[in-house]
């Protein structure tokens, strides 16, 4: 074979690499997926925290409701004793009713000093007018219930 006068060297001169568009596009897609996954994870974490907060709020609210119901149950148990006292002590019924009415008047007084003064008068009346220990104890318990309630409300 003879040399036909072709230059020596590569068959195709100045070969330029063809860019791999598919690989570049794939890298871009993978990067977008990673960003979306990160955003999704943040959103899920935020959603979980909100759900946990709502759950804890519900638990706290239920515990508070139970406490309030127990408190109401404890405080209203005195009422049965009051009715028994009124049934049993017919001779002292008027005095007992006067004392109960005085306790109820406490709720209408807005001045702390006057309310405390009336409370002290009621307790003195219980000690001087009534002689039955159970009656005195029950009325004092009722008085403490009224006083605590009014104190919690900020009236005393």
C-alpha cells in the first residue's frame, strides 16, 4: 500500500468531547429530589411537633378537669352534711339557716375587709350559738369551702 499523501496523525483531527446532557440533567434532578426530601422531612417534623403539642395540651386539660371535678366532689360533699344537720336539729334550724345565709352574703361583698369581718362574725356566731360539735364542724367546713372559693376568685 502506498501512502496516498494523507497526513500522519489522528483520523479525525480536533475531536471535541460531546457534553453528556443526560448526566447533567440527572444530577439536577437528583439535587431537586434531595431538596424536596429535606423540605418534606422538615414539614413532617413540624407536623409531628404540633401533634405532640396538641396531645400534651389535651392531656394537661384532662388532668385539670379531673382535678376540678375531684375538687367539686370534695367541696360539695359538705352539702349532704348540711341537709342532715337541718333535718336533725330542728331547734337550731333558724340559727343554722341564718348562718348559711350569712355565708352566702359573703359572695356579694366586694370589699376584702368587710368580707373578712363578716366571715369572722359568722365563725363567732357558730361558736356561741350552736353547741352540737357535728353541727359546728359541718358549718365550719362549709364556711371554709365558701371562703376558699371566694379567695380563689379574688374576692377575699
